[in-house]
């Protein structure tokens, strides 16, 4: 996808054109001059200049897809954690240096302009960030793709810390609008809810169904361009905003009933109002189900409208369309496509089912049974009555096949049913995704293997050909080229720029791991990145940190299975050791944690309070704080990650084995030259295989160990009583050493000692602190540490999202890639 027409002079790629375009937009689009312009005006004028250079490529790309009648990929996701876009757009256009110089010419500072942008509030964490990386890679590989999502008015929440507690505030990311998206008011679809399913016989005596008496919500399209890296391809991210088809009840308004007059409009708009926080425990809410169907129904109408422009045979749909459901949230697309084909296009059931299962694919993102979506039948019956009928029919036909193949296993039908029967029957959305898809993939080798052995064993035995693994990846454009320009330039100087799209070429820098000049520059860049982060910490927390200390970092959602608490225990252990022996010979450490807890996740929020209290104790103790700092940074985001990851020396990936599906933070840290301390969980297993056993710190119980320990009968008291340092740390937490309220942390201690320590913190504690001692010893040998850090960067080329998307394209979507 490299064909280009002549570029309009207004879209020139030179400094003079870009500079003049900024000035023109400030004056003629925004009606401002240099005296009246605000920071936001200056930022918008730059964005508009960038958009000028995207628009022609965007139009040309979409037209060429149409002219070539290509097979298209549609990625359905409830989240896209895209972060700030200015750097990303400029890098992929090859304009970053041009733009910086043009801005300087008109008196603008590039760094000030880029920091004016708000992070888009469109995602929670890993799932949304993965979707953003995938969009970047699909465009870079020239895959004809469109991402579909929801344009939330408010993101998950803005996290502030008050007296150590997380306080949630509205994430007003759209307060000034979003200059990167374009509203398409003529692209709008009615999304029906409620009503009833009416059965009747047509003129041929065939039984037909009509969904009638619905309450409709209007979905309006907002488009954001997604450019590939220096290939003139610009794909589309289409987000839906909910509104009302009739904006006001004029009769009520004229009668003075002002609230009633706009009530329906407000209720409809609530669908795209707020992004639900993900706390890894499924909680059924009607509004969430409305959001999921709103995404699916609007997107499917858009997809099928586009198909009908060039095709008239529905049996050709799988040859022209591949739909990927990012987790279970969009799996309602399966019954929705069936409803369309059977009810509206009058296709026989079996034909429609073959088309549907050949078109759909489903990615699973969790090993936690409690996180799998299970929607109450009663809720679906009320909200989506026709879809519930279709799901029951899918299930009935499926269970006939299960029954025929189950042999003596009488429980198989119950285990595999899409409908979980009982007093309050539910629809298992993961089961629906497996039954209705051509391919089901996990996101790391271990994760995919465990899906087949545990959660979906029965399904794997029935459909072994459907299950596959697609190990996650990250885009090198943002997670090295953008966030770590110093290291990026150093690598390019040595091996050229091809690594940006072929990350496996980083293997070439292995030869420089012992090159003194390269190593010195590598270390200098790491120190500069640490200084940038230290400056941020000073600004935000008024804490001075030593950039010569080891930066030991854990950043991810706060959750019991991710075990931020174990890192806090280690910090307490170090604190106690230093207090007992102030002359202790240890490497100075700055331990940094960031992440949000779901508002309703009481234990996770208590962890945040504990970490802040531990930090207060450590950071204000003059006997300790020259050797140890423990700092929680508020409001974790893509932008904050871009500061923390390049500065890290040690990456904490310490989840309980068997709980983390993949992780992508582990990949980002290793790519930027951090060593990993972690369990054999998620993608850590594959990172270990790539970087080598000697260049990663692996500890703790394996998946098999965890299973055996549970079956043997795990007694956390044995570990508590058997390790004096562990006992002291827990006693300090319980007895008010870190907070005068002696009752405050009893729920944490109780969960460990009296409720089974489900995530095996105590069982892994000793192995963890022993491995940390190995980390300490290696860090004292800076030559060896730096060699291993360089090898980590050199050997993680596998974890490019470009490789992941190539794998999807080849096996799941069956589309070709350009590069």
C-alpha cells in the first residue's frame, strides 16, 4: 500500500510548509494571533497541520481498499488505551524532527506542545493498550483494518492520592474536545433495545421472527486516523457516541416539564458516558450490557453496509470480512450477525451459521473464572429478547452434538452449555465465543496451554483445530522509538532504522554488549531517563531520589494476583534490615509503584493506602532514606508509563503463576534495557526463553507447584511462623507500625493468615527476597549488569506487535501483509 498521488502543497513534508501551515491554522481556523493564543490553541494549530498531512493519505488509503475490493479486518474492542497521539502521528509520518524545527521557528516549544495533550480516556489497562498497539501494527503492515469502539465522555477516572488513599475524580479528557477525531454526522445507526420478538409465518408458511416495539438509541461515528510507519497507509479507528434520535420531547417542554423533556436523551447518552473500570471480577450491570450491544450493533451495521457496496452473495462474507472480538465483550456480534442473516436476509439457519462461524474470531484474555462474563438470562430477555432466542437456538443445536460425542461423561453437556442453568440462569459469553468462532486464541504460550487444559478443556477436546496461541506484542514505534529517543537513536546509529518495523533485527546489537563506547552511551542514556523521572517525582511528590540508585519499578493495575503487596513486604524487610544494621552493604534502591484500583475493589485500594504509609515511614527516616525509597506515583497512564519504563533498571513481574494471561509491560521494560524479576507466569516464560536464563531473575512456585500446594493443603501459618523477617513485617502491618489505626490493615493480614492466602504471597516470599539478593549482587557489578541489560534489549524482538499481527493475519484473518 504505497501508491500516492501528488501531495497538495498545503500538505508538504518540509519545514517551511509545516511552519506556514501552523501559522495559517492559528489565524484562519482558530481565529487567534500570537498574542491571544493559549497553549491549547497552539497545540490545536499543530494538530491541524498534522491532520492536513494525514487526510489525503487517509482518503487515498480507504479509496484504494475499495478499488481493490480487499478483504477487511474489523477489530471490535471496548477499550483503546491510545495515550497521547502527537508524537505517534509525527513519528509514523516521518515528521518529528521537521515538526520540532517548524514549531521552534514560530516560537513554540515541542515538549510544551506535546504535554498539552490529554491522554485519551478510552481504556483501563493492558487490554486497551494491546488494542492500540495492534491498530498501529495493522496500519504499518498495510492490513486493511478498522478498529471499532466507544467514544466515552469520561475515562475510567483520574486517580489522586489524599492522605494515602486513592480518590477517584472524573477523567475529563474531552473537556476541550478532541482535535484528532472527525465527527461523521451522516454515518449513524439506530441501535434497538427492549421490545419483543414477534413470531409469524411468511407467505410460504415459513416461521419468521421480527424484533419490534424497540427503544432505539442513535450511534454517531467519530473517526480517528491511524497511520502506518512511513508507508502512506492511514487506517481508521471508528468510535461510536450515543445520542437520541429525537433530542427533546417538545410537548413536555411546552408544559414546563423540563426534566421529563430531556430525560430520554440523557438516558440514551449515558451509554457512551463513562468507561467501566475493570477489576477482573465480572459484575453484571445493565448499562454495561447496553454498552457492549451498542458497540456491536452499530459496528455490524457499518461493516455489513460496506460489504453490500461491492457484494451481493452473503456466502462470500468470510472471504471479504474477518471480525476479531477483543475479549468476550463484543461476542454479542455472533447472535447479532445471525439475527441479521436469518431475520433480515432470510438465509437458512445452517447457511447463516456457517457464514458466522467462518467470519468471527475471539481472543481470550483471562484465566480467572470469576472474570468471565456471565449475563443473567433475565436481563437479556428484557434488553435483547431476539438475541436470547438465537442464543438458545445456538445452544440447543450445539448441545445435540455434545450429547452425541460425550460418551459416558454425563457432566459434559452441563459444563459446555452456553446457558448456565439453575435458579438464576446465565449466558456464558466465553462459551458463546468458542462455539460461534472459527478461531479462539490465548495471548501467551502458557496462557493458551492453560486454557486448553483447564478453563476450556472440554471445548478443546471437541474443537482442537479452533484453539491457537498468539503471544502478545508491543509496537516498537511508541515503546522504544517514541518513549526512549536516546536509545532509539543509538541503535539506529549502529544498525540502521529497519528495526523499527522488523524488531528481530535488534539481535545485531548483541555484538555491542561488550563494546565500551556503546555501553557507555547506553548507560548515559539510562541515566538521562532516570533524571527525567527523578525530576517528575520531585515535581509531583517533592521527594528527592538518587539517580545512581537502582530504579526498581512495578506498574500495572492494583490487584491481589499481581502481588504489589509482596513488593511492599520486600520494602519493609529492607527497611528492617537497614534499621538493625545501618552500615548494611546494599545497593541503594528507589522502589516505584503506580497503578489504579477499581473503585469497588476494597482490598486493592487498601494496598494503595498501605504502600503510601510504608513510603511515608521509609522516605522520612534519615537512617534509611539514603539507601531506600518507596514511592507510589498517582494516576498511572500511558504518558506516565513512557516516563517510567525507559528509566527502569529492574522490572517487577511477580504475579502468582497461572493468573497473568500475558502482560505487555514485561516486554516494554525488557525492550528498554531493564532486567526482569518475575515468576514463570504469562509471557515471562517466553521472555526467559528469548533473553536466556542467565539474563532474567526467575523465582517462585510454578503453575504445577501452585496446583500441588493447593491439593496438598496450603497452610500460610507455617510460612509466617517459619520466617522471622516475614513474621516481623506482617506483625508491623497488623500492629499499627505504619498507621496509628491498628485496625486498618487487619483485612489484609486476615486474608493472608486466616483466609488461605489465595495468591500465595507467603509461600513465595522467601524465594522472592533471595532472588532480590541476587539482583543486588549483580547490580554491584555494573559492567555485567549493563551487558545483560543490552542483551535484554537485543533479544526481545519476538515481542513486537508486528509479529503478533502477522500471525493473526496468516492464521486467523487470512489476509496478506505489505511488509
